[in-house]
C-alpha cells in the first residue's frame, strides 16, 4: 500500500513539474524577428537616404514634415 502511494506521489510531482515547465514563457526564437528597439522615423529616413532609396529632395521634404508640430 505504501509503495502505491509513493509511486502515485512521484507521478503527481512529475506531472506538476512538466506543467510548470510548459507554462513558462519561451524566449524569442531569433533576434531578427523581434528588434529590441524600434527605429525612430528620423532614423528610418536617414537609413533610406543613405541606402539610396530616396533622393535628397524627398529626404528634406519628409524631415521637414517630421519637424512640424501638428
């Protein structure tokens, strides 16, 4: 009878430990999918201008738009 109770207790403990492990939040899978800090609109414009995605006129126009208080 005591052996059966010990076996049952071990099974309950194992199940509880497994449940606690599964309920724990998992860490992010890759740093590329989640950036720790988002780029500001100014940083995005600077990067796009440096990469040649937008020309100087577009860069200056959009930067001046960001400088205005709405």
